[in-house]
C-alpha cells in the first residue's frame, strides 16, 4: 500500500466529514436570540443574516426553555463551524499533496 493511496483514503474521509458537518449545520435554526434593553424594558429579537444584510425579527418575551434552546443551538453551530473550517483546511492540504508530480 503506497502513501498516496492512504492520502486518497484520508481525502475521501475528510470530504465525507465535510458533507456531514454541512448537513448538521443546515439542520440547526438560523440566527441568534438577542436581548435588547430599550427605555428600561427587555425586548428579544431573532438576529440573522440574509443576502448580506443583518435582519432582526421581534420575538416577544420567550420563556427560559426557549432561551436555553437558542443558546444550545448557537453553541452547536459554533462547534460545527469550527470543525468544518478544520476539515476544509485538511481537504485543501491533501488535494495539494495529491496534485504533486513526484510519486510518493
């Protein structure tokens, strides 16, 4: 077994992981729940990006459970984005190595 075949196998595995992370990210709800204090009162908004612009939608007064779910989703999204970034760097690195002319 040559090193090149091991690298190809690792590239295939990395591409599968990248696809899985993107699927998991797409399952999570978009945006973050943000609390704004206006004239001494708390207002909650769902903030997300759409077409390069930041959008805010008033959410009313959510209960503690909804706030916790929003924070958990936000943490999961951050985790998957970090993993996706790492695996994309790895894919770029492996493709660069496999593109080389000399036999490995």
